[in-house]
C-alpha cells in the first residue's frame, strides 16, 4: 500500500508524526487531536494517583502524602480530567490526611513520635 493510500485510509506509517494542536487549527480541523487525548489521559492519571496517594496518607506518612494528593487532585481538575469523582475523592483524602496530622500534632503537644517512652 502506498503512502498516499495509507493517509487516505487513516492509517499511520512508520515514522509518521502526528499533527500538533496548532497545525490542526491552521489546517482548519475541528476534531480532537492527539494532544487533547494525551492531555486528558495525563489528567486521568493524575486523578488516580491523587486517590492512591491520599488513601494510605490517612494512616502513613501523612505529612508527605497528604499535600502531594492535594496537589495532584488540583492539577487533574484544572487540566479537565474525565475522572472528576476520583480527583475529588483524592482531594478530600488529602485534606483529611493533613487535618489528621494537624489534630494529632495538636493533641500530643507538637510531638509526632515519642521515642523516649
């Protein structure tokens, strides 16, 4: 099959580059491009990562995992994830993790781990 035929059918040949968003706009294309799909997939991955880091952050390493979960969930929501529920859940878990850290630190008078007992 020739290169012209493969372009007409919509198949990609080896080494062919996909059009960028600006090239698609310049050509007058209004369909979704590869960049849009990759951006959504990346935002979906951020939403899943925020959930998976926020969940263990409730009990372990909440000083690190909580803020990371909050950051990843916020980035996923800003970038327009299709998994909004998971991103919101990651955000809530991250906030709960930081809240638990603050409460346990306040009730133990600023001592996180007491090794002397």
